[in-house]
C-alpha cells in the first residue's frame, strides 16, 4: 500500500518530533483550566492543566481526547484569582504515557502579549 506523496514530503523532522509551526512563542506554565465542547450545550466540563500558552493558542493536558476540529470553551485561571473564558479549536491530540492526552488548541481570537503575560 503506497502512501500519498504529501505524507512523504512531511518526513523532514526526526521520528516522533513535530516541526514547530506556531507563529507566536509558546510560554510554559502550569495553570488549572476547565474545558467543554461547544457542540453539546449540556456537556460536562473537563479539568485540565495548561502546559503552555501563546498569543495563538494553548496546550492542555487533559483526560479526554477531544477530536481535532472540536471547538472548546476553555476557562483559564489567572494567577491573581480571576479567570477568562476563551474559544479554542482543537488542532492536534497526542496520547501521553500516563493515560492523559495533550490537546493542542488554536484560539478563535488571538490574545495580545499583555493577556498572555497574565497566565504565565
């Protein structure tokens, strides 16, 4: 079974390493967050830990593998005790060895650097 040529061209990075295609710099953090899919109005919220955040998106460590393309409302807890809800679309999902999932999301509306600084 042959692979499409598009997949063959994408093999530039070593196995298991994804090229970083973000337009904005990731900033490591460890915040608590809640996430819930928008498509289900009565969906439960899933607790998550924010692993990194940038003006363009957020990386969540969570116990549920939301499918790419799913829109999430993500409630981010700020260090000063406040919180902010942002709309994000799941871009990729990676299974972790501890049974959790790393869910990379893109914000519907990018944050500015001052907004990002509140969460790191």
